[in-house]
């Protein structure tokens, strides 16, 4: 169970065939890497289809991709002895993306997957004989209830959290951060990931898509009443930027030991986001701004999710008084000409994709 001897890098990746993981594998496959892809049994068939697509898109031999059935919540990641030993012997780079990305997740599920699962991946990382890099994907929202400027080199706090997703991603990052003392770790903290800036493609509608779907109900009418907030930003990053940033930093040794916030250095306020999306749909500016306090109160009323499509657990993220410092990320990425695109430059592509795929 070995890859072709011409392959110099062997990547072990969790979270496949998720949307970000699939895009990242496609990007890294173009460089000729071999892959151990940890896949839960339920998703094996989907993973095979994704590998076939990636192999064709990158003109890469299918033999460069090995599906390993397993589960991060189990000992040795649920792998067979043979595959576990092969992965330990051959892996040179580890990417840990698997997690529960659900703002409404129950605590026991989030603890089992996000915290215990990450501990198991950390144990696995320590056993890798030829490990060059360990990349862990966290989130800017480990900041929890903190307000103001959130620095990349800040982590521990006692401000509390809005939900168990935030709390467990925080607890997991704390443990990975401690591992920097032993292993070549890089922690990636994306903000709110949206679709591809060029094609608009996405895998699910959440975050800014709640606003897009709301306006699509009646663009000419709803665009007249701006429900955004001029004092609060929603930090969006397109998936192509996130993937390119992670792939670039994977080969930059300056990123070893770093925590980087993959966020927009110039995010729009939610009022500006509304204006950009509304103009894209209706071709005109809004006429009335509804006070933020009234909007928030209305969104938390029982019937609101049925009317707006925004679940109650998503409301706080449109009123979040946090700004994410990206100094370290920019220092590392700008020499490679990797920059986060500005939302107005790709908003039309996001809207067009939703219009074309209303029932994603």
C-alpha cells in the first residue's frame, strides 16, 4: 500500500469529501501529491465520485488518491491496522478539516467530534515518522463573545460563546496550539466562507446567503428597505481564496508555528452588504434604513425564520462587533500574490449562482 516512488509528498486529509476539503485536494493534486483521504463509511461512494472528478480535472492518476475508511472519533481514527501503519509511515503533510460545522449542534456531539476527534488526530500526528507540516482548520469564531479587534496571536479567553460549535472549536484549537511546541503546526482561521468568487459555486446556503435568499423573494420591493447595520461588519471570504491561501502556506516554511486569520482585511458592514446585493438584483439603491435594534428584535420573533429564512441561531452573526486582524496572514500571502477579493467584485457571481440553483 504505497504510492508511486516519484511522489515526493503524501498528504493525509480529514473531512473529505466536504466542499472545502474537496476543493483543497483538487488544488494540491495539481502539484502531484499522493493522498490518504479519511472518509466516513457513509460517504465512501460520494468520495469515489469526487476523486473521479478531481482526477479528470487535474489530469492526475486515480492511483494518487487512496480512500481510507475511518472516523476521527475512534481510536487510530477508525482505520484498519494495515492502513494506519501505512499512513504513519508515508504521510508527510497532515490536514485536519473534519468537524461539525453546525451552529445549532448539541454539546455532546460537538465535544465528541470537534474536541475528542481533534485529540485523536493530534495523537495520530505525533506518530507520523516523516511529518513535515500539520495544518489545522479552525475558525475566527473561537473569539466567542469577545468584541473589538481579534489578533491572530490571541486565543485563550473567558468571554464565553454563542453556541457549542464556537466553544468546541475553541477547545480544539487550544489543544492544537499547545502542539506547536512539538510539531510543525499551522492553524488556519477562516471567517465566514462563501462561494467561489469566479463561479459563485457553493455547497450550502448559510451566512450571507440568508440575505441573498431573502432579497430574492421580492427584489424590487425588499431592496427598498435596508435591514443592515452600519456599525457591524460581516466578514466574508470566498472559498477559492481560502483554498489558495491554505495550499500556498502549505509550502511556506515561514508559516510553521503561525496562526493565520483567513479573513477579509476590509470587510463591509451589513448595511453595505445589503446595498451591494440589492443593487445587483434590482439595479437601484435602498430608500429607507431600518434601525438595527428593531431588525434584531424582529429576527428573533418566533415566525421570523419562516419569513426570512434566517434561523434564530444565525441572527447574532449579523450583529457581531468583532474585527479580525490579518497582519500575519497578509505578510505570508502577499509575496505569493494571494489576496482576498473585495465582496463587490464577486457579489454578482454569488447571486447568479443562487438564481440558477434556487434549491441547492
